[in-house]
């Protein structure tokens, strides 16, 4: 009986060690470092190939992508710059990416989700309202000042907007080298030019317009 219990325990431990990497975040690195060599990628697979060890340089682990504010001259008065392993080679296989969000007065980032990552945001400047919506449609929202941190759980819709009277800057870290972005506004209005179509059509004109005419090109 004791041998059966020991065997069951060993099998359970082995199964857990196999399943855990599959249900967790990005896989563990098998090397000390693995800067991506995306420019020379010849085939598609899950991640990016590594540079040859002899080609790895300190510059692979430095990025200036988040060093300056993005263009906020748009409808939402905001800009989001995301640095993933595709743009920042040193992130490859480390399970990390970073982002910078700039919002002018009255600026906002519309609800979106990262299907492969949780996000921790840090308010560098300004006052921001940030929140997320869980699977029961309950909203968790807080007002954040300079130096404060807020967390968005993996896969949940989240948003933020400038709640102050000066531009706001946010820096974020996500626990995936390719977190992905699922945007509600993008799904509804992106890709097919639907926003432009809706702006050009009055409510009366919508009567009798088929979904094919409205959504498809």
C-alpha cells in the first residue's frame, strides 16, 4: 500500500511538472540570454530565434523606445508605445515587455485586454483613473497619483484616462514578451474603415442599410 501511495505521489509530481509550463506564462529560458534575431527569421514558430552567441551585444539589452512621448494629436488624445521582443531583442525568452502611455488633458485609452499577460502600471506624472472589468462585469477602478501603481489581471478588459489638469505619463510592465492586444474599439471599428463609414452616414440614412454594406468593403 505504501508503495502504491509513493508511486501515485511521484506520478502526480511528474504530471504537475509537465502541465505547469503549459498553463503558466512564457516558457523558461534555456540559455543565459537569447536576444531575438527577428530580421533573419525564415519560418514562423512560437517566439523568435536567438542570435548566435558570438553576435550578442550589450546594445541588444538597451532600448530608447519609451524615452519620449508619442503623438497625442488624435481623437483619443493619447499614445501607447509598446516594446516587445519584436522591437527590443533583449526581451526574447524573458517573459517581459514594457509600455509607455501618454495622455493629454481629457485623454483616454479605451477598454482593451492582453490575452497573454497581466500588466502593472506606474504613474510617472499626472493624475490617472484606471480600472478593469472582471468576468462578472464588476468594475474595479481607482484614482492614481504620481508614483502609485495599479495592476490589470491577465485577459481582463481594462482602461485608463487622464483625471487631472495636466498631461499624464504611465509606464507599464507586462509578464509576456508578446502580450497581444484585444481592443473593443478595434474589433468594432478597425480594419474595415467602419468608423469613417459611421461618421459619414446619418441616423436616417442607416435605415435600410444592410450589415454587409456597413461592415464590409
